[in-house]
């Protein structure tokens, strides 16, 4: 299966800058590849999200100041039939709100949980 891991950016704010990448998405990608998934990591601004990249699952890491844009991205991918996971700092602080915009929400994650989740998705236990 294929997963596209996306962290939204906004150059205007100086936060989530182009010069500093979060380590979490590349780590999640490595863990996904260990269980046989193909993974792509993107650090991108809202207008530049690649909605055409072939994938089965999209995982978004959101900062609170970009939550509205993140929800729009999630909605677009869900309309395409993709399973959407949302995590990141916003999910940790606003879990109830995020649940309305994703199929799965992570407010923390370790390798065992991530890999078990991906295996459950593969089996069709999470749709």
C-alpha cells in the first residue's frame, strides 16, 4: 500500500519554515516502509499540495494556525476516497475538533502503534 505523509507549511509566518523539517514524518515513513508500504513525505504549502500523487492513505501533520487549510486538504483527499490520518501539534491540543475531519487521529505515536495501524488498514479492519 502507499501512504503520502504531508506537513503543511506557511512561509509568511516564519513558522514551519522551509529550512527546518520535522523529523516525525520521515520517521513514520521509515516505519511504514518496514511493514512493506511505499511512503512519500512532503513539506508543502497549502496551494502546492499534490492531490494527484497515487496513494491509499494520506497522513497530515498540522499546526494549529494551519488547521483550516489542513481540514480543506483532508476533505479533498477524503472526497477522492483516501483514508485520512491527522496528527501533529494541532491534533494533540484539539483532539475533539480534529476527529470531525479525519478517519483516524493520532495525538502521539510510536512504532508499534503506527505499524499495527497500517497493518489493520491493509487488512481492511480500518476503512
